[in-house]
C-alpha cells in the first residue's frame, strides 16, 4: 500500500508523454493519469489493454443499417408503394440506390448515439456524479500523473524534476473512492449492521495489455460507505478462485501469491477486530492492514 502519492502536473501533452517515458524507464509505478482530452499514444505507454469500443461501433452500425433497410422497405414497398417520377417502388433491389441515403444516415445515427451511451455506462459517468480528478484544472488545460510512493519519494522527485513539469505536490492519502465490484467479497462474518464492515478482494476494472489486473481490497460499511485500495498484487482473473479468494495452481507462482493473500487475510481479520473494539475508525482500517 502506498504511504503517500505524488502529483506531477504538466501543461502540454508532449511533456506529459516524455515524463511518463522517463518514469517507465526507471520502473516507477503510475497509479493514474488525468488529461483534459485523449492523448494519442498514452494507452500504449501505460500498457493498457486496447479498447473494444471499435467492435461495439461496428455492431451498432450493423444494427442501424439493418433497421434503416427494413424501415424503408416496409414504408416504401410493403405499406405504401408510390410511383415517384415514373419510378414505382415495387422492388427493393431496383430501388436500393434511392434508399442508400436513408440507410447511411441511420447507420451513423445508431453508431454515434449508442457509442456515447456505451462510453458513459462503461465509464460510470452519469448526472450529478462526483468528480474523481484530483485538481479541476485537468478538465481544462493541465495534465496530471498520480504516482504512489513506496519509500522512493526522493527518487520519484528527482525523475520528475528532470522533466519540464508545471507543478509537483505530495499528497498524504487520496480520498476514498468507490470501485466497481467485479468479484466475490472475502468475508467470514455475514454482518448486516450499518456500523459493521465487510472487507474483500475485488479486481480493478482496468486491464493491462497482458490481461492481468490489479487485485484491490474493498472496504464496505453498511450499505453506502465504501472505498478500495490496491493490494500490491497483479494477477490474471482466469486464475482467481472466488469461493476461496485465492489463485489456482495454474498460476505460475501460485504458492507465493497465495501466501501473500493469506497474510493479507490475517491482517484484515486483525484490523476488523480492532475496528469492532472501537480502537480505530473505518477510514483507518486500511492503514492498519498496511502499516508494516
């Protein structure tokens, strides 16, 4: 677990890309990057899995094309055939060139609108959603790199200072953020009280290019208060056994990974016990788990 975070701010996308290259070259982990607009090549530098929105766009286009074809066929041939300029609409094949503009427009209409809806749903963007960007300037003209610190603060600062940065700040901890739950929660106690907590393992919604994902620890109190923190483990979901909250023996280092997971489980139980006794707050449970 990161003890703190460094926020490196840039005022140009080329400067941002150069800084990320330097950080990756020195094997510095990057938690997140916030930009006011899509930066070409950024997903490749961050080793992100290619988006599937293009596949969705093709499917939506096919739906729009099919809808347009069937609609114009029914209107102009089946329901109300008309003789327009001596060209009666009695056959789809003979009148297909005249129907092309309608089919084209509906193809574009369906593709554009459904892609936007898909993007909003996939990104969990909806009206009145609280912003997650650390500084509001990242929606205007600034670019921010969020870097977790694991005892290497001076090294990270020296790398950033060798780049053309705009601002450099150190944040002790990030505000709790709700993450998408994509797996079963490890919880030995089935607790329903609003004051009691459940702690479990979930996968980050983002996948890397090799198919792996960060395993996160999710903290939930009652039904509303929830946040998640990185466990420091990056594994393949196909190796994950939900019922046991561990990886299968198909994982190349399953013994080592499961040993780390078991250590986390022990620390989780200890932290839950301290919380139940009232010795720590809910917001400090993760600090107790990662304090050593």
